[in-house]
C-alpha cells in the first residue's frame, strides 16, 4: 500500500487543554481524531490550501502517482486520456474498446484500435496514458506495413507520439493490441 499523503501538520505546544491529546492545541484536530475520508474536496473552502501552507516535499509526483495506482484496479481496463486526431475504432474493426490496464502488478497493456480523424504528420501526439500506468522510461513500439513504417513513443509524462515514414491518412487504423511496458 502506498504512503498516505498527509492532510494536516501537527503543531507541538507545551500544554494541551483537558480532553485534548498531548501536543494538539485547543480548538484543533490532530491526525488521531480524523477518520478515513473525513476531509474531502467538497469540505475544503476555496483557496484554503495554498502552496504557502504545504510543506516543501510533502506532495510529490511520486506520492501522487502511487496514490493513483491504487485507483486503477489491476486487471480492469481504464480509458486513455485526451485522444487527439484519433477516435476509438472498435465498431469498424470489431475490436474491444481502447484502454489500458495493469497486469501482474508491474506491466501495462494497451488494447483496441484507433482511427485517424484527420491527417496525422510524423511526431504528432495522439493520446495520453493515465498517470498510474506511465512508464518509468520512454518506451518505443515499432511496426511496418509494406514499405511504410511507424513507431509509437510512450513518454514518461504519458504522452504518446506517433512517428511515421509518411503522413497517416484520414481513416487509417492504429492497432494497439499487444503493446506492453513495465511500470516499475
């Protein structure tokens, strides 16, 4: 299980009021009094939590990614983020819906097919992988059809670029089935 992101910083004071745990000021709540899910975004007033109030290093990309991994159920398919110049082509090619999932706790797998909705020049971003399944290093997946070749470049920030020997025409398919990478 990932490390919880702190929701409050405990302030030490020399004395506490009767009935208050040691070290927690009067009219304050310590971490012992908070139940899981007691503090939610809906309960926090706008602009209450600012950069100035968050201790340096408390919220890191690693901690956020670890928290997101818990939100993706291993084996369950999750949709891709921000499709650009492409759409799910499951109806035409009779494939499953485009998605990504965690397998064996350490690998991510893509499925489905995309169809170009506009001409796609080489180097174009076509979709984004959710944070919880992004690779720790850039992944390349290459294939060729006849004289044409293509490569998907899956970056650590989740962007997926397509590099082509020639522009991809409107209606062309991009098959994702079987593309895998390590997430650890």
